[in-house]
């Protein structure tokens, strides 16, 4: 399976170290990642995303169940922020509950994948985002530092 024609910078928001290692490996070896930056919860994700010293990622992979700020709360904040709402989000979580899936898509997540992750399904979810969103989107202008 061929994935994106150009590599992506991905922000992984995941509190479980073992899951993070598996997802990072999948993204770097089988997926579209040029780089993967991991943060462990929603608060750390917002700190990273709002820091003008960090480039905006091309994709956010988001767990739902995390301490301090969970993925549901973070998704709501991301999609209501003018600068961040254009970044596609793949929810990657253990929950297959219909209310979680519905909430994620109502919150404008681009894909929802359940753990334990099937690497082919995960790669296909990322590929669909590339095909239907990233490759046709207007590029995001670089943020200027003050």
C-alpha cells in the first residue's frame, strides 16, 4: 500500500507509553510520518500546539482517555480554535462505544480507529485523510514569531 506522496509531521497525544511506541513505529515505518512528536495529555498538546517555536503538525493522532485533559475535551478545543481547526485529527482509542464514536465525528474528527490497532486499518485511516483532506487542502501559512 502506498501512502502519502510527501511525509507528514505528526503530533501523537497518548499517555500509554507502550501504545505510543507501537503507534510511532507504525507511523514511521508503515505510514506517512517524517516525524512523530509525542505528548502525554491534552494540556501538554495545547502547550505544544500554541508554542510559536513549534511548527504546526500535519496530523494529530489523539487518544480519548488521558489524565488532566482527555481527548474529548481536547478535540472540542482544537476544532473551535481558528488556527488549529484545520489540522486533521485521527482518534485512536480503546473505546468502541457508539457514543464515543458519535461524539468524535460530531466534534469533527477525521477518522476513528480502535485499539488494539490493526496496523493495516490504521494505515488506511491515515491514507483516507491524505486522499480526501490533506492533498486537496489549502496549505496553512507559516506562523510568524513576534
